[in-house]
């Protein structure tokens, strides 16, 4: 019997993507959809690509509207999830696609978000060591940030194998959907097309502590992260170029072996054959992750690169993957490793 | 029991798209894949988005390699399909995604293609009046051209209802995948990005007689077509802007009624509510068609606009849809009306 | 001695482009720059590409701030130019890049803009028959709309030579800068990239009566215009595909001769050699116009296609060209026919 | 009196760009243009944006064709410049936009290019300490690579001031024109649009030793470089994100001061005000460089980011700038710091 799922924040990009995936999920029936300023409008006018839901009308985001579902996906601005989640029963699976419950360290939260810490929920990146166990049967899930998903999957095998010094340097390019549907001048098509530009440079991006948390946990020691996000002229995709100095004595074979081992049995992570490199186009609309790694002997660094679709594996696909685990369904139900290309 | 399908020309865009769709088709098992200059290579190096088929090796395109399948999709340069099809048995369903068997009039073929006419197969645009009956149980199917698909679906209801004069004016924009993977300077990313340009202007495009054939059949009288294709800076999608002078006495209500009636029961064609207009992004990767129509009283013209994904509904999706009909499967098996957006 | 020019609305795309051109104009000194909501900000934060003006601060748009200049460019929302212009002296050259003074027919204005007609100024499309004489020494200039510029230059030679029936069908694609810097959801990069979509279909676009005015004047009889604008995934450029049924007896040679004659001496209009077609990339950032024409004998239509940069020849370049004429400078001063490509 | 300049390789992107700039250079008259496979064709068919040169016909690239000019620009595949240059007199200024004469270390050349070293010419990056003196009156100039231009200008002030450890980590995104007009599948528009992908990962890119040479010379000690280039979905532009661990005791003020000092008098390098970041769109078609720098205290790194137009400052603009110095002209003659945006 299908579980019944509601989506709060159905008019945004994360909400739209989770609906796109749930429409193809054989075990889910789509229930209430809510919005804020768009309440009362049809989904057809807001998400015209979701043809089967075109006539659905958005309700306001209230606990009452979201009640009576087995699963509730929250795609809300940060800081709003706790109040909604509190009013949903403990038997409801609540999956937060926002940031509120990702960080373990309250002071990190307060430093980067400037508000009181709401708590920590099981972390929905199943590929991380130990993560699946925490998700099985969970009733609350914090979906990782899109950048931390790409970065953690690129780098954790090197740290898990003890091959990298704890100072990671990361430059990542994201498609504009990563910034959401916000009406800001720098997100206009005229500004974006033909332009690459960085933002949040110098340690200020809110995803930085989440990366440090993930990598530090795997490494067993604190890992500093220098993270520079850049905005690329494309709608979807993250390409994360990550590197760290190799620990003394590391060889190219060690590096390859660590990644081969880490991803031997992962259904969504594809360690590419040597000589081929990730491309965001290859994972467009898919939950797959392309990973490649190299050892630069001259520079003494491990270079690990991943490509994901920021809205799929980076947000809504990761959410559905974790939902499947929590509900005891096959992990890949309703999820594809096939990109839409070219 | 699944039917077994082979794809000839699996390294190109049409071949890749039919594989993307067949991977999600519950009634099809993917058999032999062939290529020409790429024979011997893995699909992973040629179509890196098709992760589940990454290790498949392309065989040379020969009748022997294609034998032993229930369905054979041909994605070959025009002029090559007949020789392959002849050597496949009459019990094999052969679906030609090229142009060879689309035209009924041999002299049209010879004028536009400069070679002898190979014949005419049942035409795989199920939404055209009478088309489904010809596809049921068929063993040979000619998949329509991408432009004729978009244009015929935009305009035929006006002609079927006798509302339009038989002189259609069409300007269509296509994504670059419509030109295939050919290594031509004008298809380089550097040339394409930021540029709109026409080609084949003045009646020379090979899809022109196919549009005339479809519209003329529906209208019951010859329809001239002025067709200008343009290349747009996007990978996928066709936006077809079509118009014709309205017949005397036509009203806006007549026009609306004709389209409402034509598409009331079509699973893939979505006549948009008044006030909304098609966008290629809304049908990205989907088999859906968005159609809208307006009556411009001042100019005295019916304006009909459609958006399709040129590789999905315009090629491979149309092919699978017709295959489903030929095999007696539900018409939408393995096909989606959900786009990947934004 | 240089004339001193002010720009009202310097933070928008039209204002930025006129500044880009004036910076390279040897006869102009840039004076006051004004803005509305951006008054008080530096131009460097609003138009970071205009490096030499980075430290200029925008003043509020008032007649006082604009006083004391020889030339004032108005890049204001429609309906606002008249009030500003009235308070500038009759000896000041006022160039309106908005719509307010383009139309001769007050009822057309009221129908399409819904407000009282402000008047009619000399029309800044020098290539139109008779237009230059009206611009020489003028103190008020109405810069044409971007679409009417592209469309009029594509079609007027056919009408001037009496070769085309008075029913023009036009489909044009524009870059997103044509919609200005407005914060609207459909102009976000995420929505625009990868998508073609129409708008203002069925006769409603405000540039329609301006096209009818231009073509009708040249033809000597009313010309109806069916105009469909489409939004293309690029920042700049208009490709206008225009056609009309050829008058009886028209030949391909007649058509070619008409265009050759019309553009023999025009510095900015380049009638391409036969066999080559316009591309917006070729005129990126330039004041050039690429035009090509074909006679489709089967459809009985003249097809004329033009490419311009909507911000340059379509707005600010056209404005500077007309300013040059009004001031008695060589018409191409400060203007280039060289595009930035690829 | 104008100098007379020839361009060898006029059909490619670098050749086209140098022609675009020379057309606006008041001290240069454009002489012979040559090509290889395109010899005999008009420039109008190959570089349609260069309208004033449309009727010029390409000659074959021979010393004879190039003789009799004051300046010869070489835009040839690497390995071909020496043979041409040898046959041009010592009194001719030869400017090589290829790689052949950039590296001082013959073994570096041989390692990365696999052919004998041709020699070393004065290096055309005037902003580097000491570079201008070597260019004054020079008769041979090696134009830097596009990536080394962007990277050296981003990082050298930190090394000149002794603030950075000699291990630089660089991730740069380039527009597709950086790969030239080569007909390779991965450069097709269909592949490029919507995709970010790395290449030459792990130390193999040929620009790496050039960066090491530049930074090491400034630092006074060897600097290792971990360089990852990525291909971005845009035609032009390089965004170089560069970082290095800060030397002990470095403060944010030290870093700011070093960059302020380095670029106080540079006409083309614009150190942005704090809080603003480079964007490739801002330097589109211009010879300007946008630079910004930050000190990430938590990660202990200096982050320096630059944006250039790879074809202008990164190739042809840098060439013209160096030519101006060599000829004793004002350094910015014919060069602009104004981008074409949006």
C-alpha cells in the first residue's frame, strides 16, 4: 500500500523536484501541496513541467494542511522547519530539505545562521560510513546541503583511508537553481548567461561547517575546509573540484584502491574508469554521482572531483533515497541513475 | 514477457535517447547495440549518462548483429535504413527514426533527398486522425521528423475543423541536438551559445514536404508551407510558431473548440489553459506536447504554437509510443509527461 | 568641443548600453547619471562592466539633475518621459529610448498602452525612407523599439519596391535583456536557460502598431502584422523572421534587386551574400544589421530575416546614430559594425 | 604613420580576436591575412562578425605572404611558429600567440609538449614585475597562455609580498573558445550547454609549468601548482579561483595592502572594492582584469580570484598591449576596459 506524502513549499525548485520524483515512485501517493505566497494557485501555473499535477491547488503551509500524511517533505526557508515539525506527530516521517537540522554543533549553527540551533536529525547521506543505520526506521531526516553532498562524496574515501592531510581546498560550480527561485538581480538570465562568478568567498558560505562535520567525522580529526562556490551559466548541476595534500607515502595506487573500495557497492555513485572525468550533463535529472580521483605527484595532492544534479541527488533525490531507507523500501525505488543528455 | 530490442546507431543522439527511454520501459529488454565508426567502444565512453549500460560494447551495424530481436530501432543516416530492414524478417518490428519511409510521394522524396524513394511505412504520429489504426500490429513504422511532429500537432486541429486557409507559415526554433552529433563548425558550443540563426530558408528544408503531407491530408486539400527553421542556443527542444489566415467567419471560440476537441483524450498533448504559453523547458526530457492557440482578429490569423522535446516526442519518445501501439501495449508505457525543470 | 550628455535611467540595460557607447564616442562627455531606486549607489555596483565610470554616483531622476546638458538620453519606464522632457529646454537634444513618442496615431497608443498619448517625435530609424531629413537638427528624437527596428529593416525594401502583399507574418526571437532588468520569475536564469517560449501572442505586443506604422508608410497602404515574439536563451540579440506573400509576378531577381538597392549605401546594414544567413552572434555588441532575403517560389512568399543586437542597434546604438545625425556629426561616430564573437 | 600588421591564422578564434582589436587600433593598418585549410576563402564566410574585412581573402600561411609588414601576429598550432618567425627579418615585430616561446626551461617544454624547445622570447604579461622593460623595443614577443594570465595576475601580488606558501591550488573555468575552433565532439554545443566538466586533471595541463615559472620568479623560490581547468557553458571568459596557505603571521590587512599596491597604477587590472567579486560577464570583450582577494582565517588561506576574457586579455588583447609597449605607443591604444554586458 502506498504511503501518502505531503510537500510543504511545493512552488519552489526543491519542492518541484521532489514532486517530479514522487510522481514516478510506485510506493507513494501525493497528498497535500502547500505554498506561502502562492497558496491558492494551481501547480500548473507554477510548475508547468509537472503535467499530471497541473490542476492541484496549493494550500497555505500549516500543520493542519500537512496532517494526515505518512511522510512530509519540508522545502521551507531555513528557520521554519522546526515549528512545523513539532506539530506533526512522532509517527510521521518528516524530511527536512532545508538546513535546520544538519549541524551537530550548536555554535557552528549560530555562527553561520545567526539564530538558535533547532537540533540535529539523522543525516540523509546514506553513502557516508554509518549513515544508513541511522536512517533505518528514522522518523526525522535532515537532507544534506547540495554542496556538502557533492564534496563529501568526492573526498570522504581519501579521508576514510587516511590518505589526505586535514586541509581540504574546494572550488565548486553550481547551476543557478541552487540559489532557488529568489527574485534577485544577479540571478536574472541576462546576468547569468555567459558568466562565471564566485560568491561567499573566504569561508563564509553556510555549507562550510557541514562539510567540515562530514569530513572530520570520517577522518577522525578536524578537517579545515577552504570552500569557494561559484555560479555557473546552467540551470542544474554541481561540479565539485576538491583537493588535499596527500599524506606522506601515499601512492596513486593507494588512492585508486580507496575509492574503488568505497564505492564498490554503492548504487548511485559511479567511480569513473581512469581517464574519464565527471560532467554535470551526464547526471542531469538523475540521482547518480560521478566521481573521479587523481594523484598529482608533482603537487603532492589528491584531486577528487564529483558531479551531481544539485536538485536531484543534491536535494530531492537524496531525500527520496533516505525516505526509502527509513521506510524499508529498496533504496533506489523511484530513483534513476540515467541522466537526460545531451 | 519482455520484448527484446536492438538499437542501430546507438552512439548518436537519437540512439541514446531511445536507450534512455527503453531503460525505463518495463516491457523491453535491451539487446544488441550497434555503431559505425564507434563500433568496439563502450557505451560508457559515448553516452556517459546511460550509466546502467556503461559496459556495453557497440557492434558494427549489420543485419547479423541485429537479427534475433523482436524490435529493431534504426537511427541511421538517411538512405541506409532500407538495406538493413530488408534483411530483417517480416515478423520483426522495425522502427525507422530516419527519414527514409516517411513520404508517400516518390517525387517529393527525390526532389528533397536526391535519391530513389525507398517506400512508405505506417506513420508514427498517433495523434493524427487515423494514424493509430495504421500502427496497430504494424511491423514497420516510420517515425516522423521532429519539426513535422511539432508543426502537425500545432496546426492539424485548425485544418481538421476547416478553420484555416491552406497556406501555413511556420517559424520553428530547435535545440542543437536536432542537428545530431555531426562535427560541423556552426554546431560548436562557441558558435551556438548566445546566437540565434536560421538555416534552410526559402522552402529547402527536407521536413517541408512531410508537413505538407500531414496538413494536406487532414485539410483534404493541398496546403502550402512556408517553413523557416532556426537554431537556438539550447541542447533540446522545439518551439514551433505556426499560423495561417483564418477562413472567413472563423471566431476565437471556433478555434478554441477545435483544439479542445482534438486533444480532449490525447495522453501526451496538453492544450494549455488560455493565457499560458508553451515553453520548451516544460517538456524537457518528456514525451509531452504543450499546445496553445490564439485567434488574432486584427491580422485575421490563427496562431498555433507547440513545444516538444525534439529528442523525446520528436524522435525517440514518438518511436516508443508507436512501438507500444504496434505491440498492443498501453500507449504510454515507459513514457512520461513530466519534464525535467528548471 | 565635446557635447555634454546626461543619462536618465543609468542603472538599467538600455542606460548601461548607451553609456558603453558614449564612453567610446569622441565627441561626447558624460555628465549626470540618474536612477530611481538606485539613486545614491555607485555605477560600479550596478554596471560593473563600465569600469571607467565605476565611481560615478547616481542622482535621482529630476529635471534639475538633468539640466545643463546638451543631450539627455531618457531610459525610463514608458509614460514618464514627457514630464521630464517638458522641463528640459527646447535647445536640449532629448532622446527618448522609451515608447512614449514613437506612434503617430493617438488611438493606437491608447489601445496598446492604456494611457493618454504624449505626442510624436522624429523617429530615429535613419534607414527608413525620409527618416534622416527629419532627424537633422532635431531636438527631440523617439528611438524605435527593438523589434520594430529589426522587422522594419528586414521588410521595408520589399514594401518599398511593391513586391509584397500587405499582410506580414513575423516571428522574432529576443535575448532576455530585451525584457530589461525586471525581477520577474520567468526571467530568472534557471527558467530561461534551455527554454524557448512565446509571449504577447495574437496581436497584443505593443510593438505591433509601430511595425504597422513603419511598413504601412513605406508601402503606401495599410499593412497588417501578425507578430509573435519569443524569448530565447541568450542575453542579447534579435532574430526577426519576416514574410509576406509576394505580389503576383514577383521574381527572385526582383527581390534581390530591391534589397541590394535599399542597402547599397547604408553604413550599418549588411545585406549578406546569397547563401549566407544572419546570426545574432555576428552583431553582438555592434550597431550592424545583418539582412538576408529569399523568395520561396513554392509557398509564394518573400522571406526576409534580420539580426541585430537589441541593446545596440535596437536601442542605444540607434539612439547614438540618430544623435549623430541631429548634431551634424558623421553618422557612425562612436559606433562599430564589428561584433564580439564567438 | 600606421604600422602594417599581418595575421597568420586569421580564421581561428585568436586570429579573429586580434583582428577585431586591430580594426579599432588607430595606429595599425591591417595587411595580409593567412589561413591553412581555409586559404582562398573570404573572411566574411569565416568570421562574419568582422564586417569591415568581409571581402578579404585568406592567403596560405607562408613567409612570403607575411613579408613586408611591420608586425606579424602568429596564431598557429604550437610547434609551427619558429619556422615562420625565422624567415621574417629581425626588424619585424613577431608576436606569437601560441605556446612555443613562453617557457624558459627546455626540459619543461619537452615534458609537456613532447617536442624540442624552440627558445624563449620576452614574455608579454606587462603587469608582472620587470616585464615591461623586457618588452620595450622588443622584436619578438611570446604572448602568455590564457590561464597563466588569469592565474598570475590573481596570485603574484601575494607572492611578491611574501604572504603565501609556495603551494598554489588553482581551479579555473574557461569558456569554450579557449579550446579553439577544433571539431571535437565534446566541444559541440549540445554537449557543452548545461555542463561543467574538468579536463587535464592531476598536473597534466600544459599551462602548469608556465604558471610555476611566473609565480616562482616573483616568489623567489619554486612554487608548486595544482591546476584543474574546467570547461564552462559559455563562449568566453576565465574565472580563476586561486589559493595558497598564508605564511605565518599574515593578516587580512597585509593581503589587502599587497594587492592595492600591486595594482595601484595598472591600467587594465581592477582590484574590486571589498565585498564585490569578479564576474566574467563584466570583462566580456574587454582587456580588463577583475581581481579580488580574501583572507580565510579559519582555513589559513589567501583566496585570490580573477576574471578575464580569455580571447582578449588572455590572448589577443594581451598581444596588442605588448605590441603597444614594444612600439612605444601608449599601452592602452586600441584597447578597452569596458565590457559588453549584460
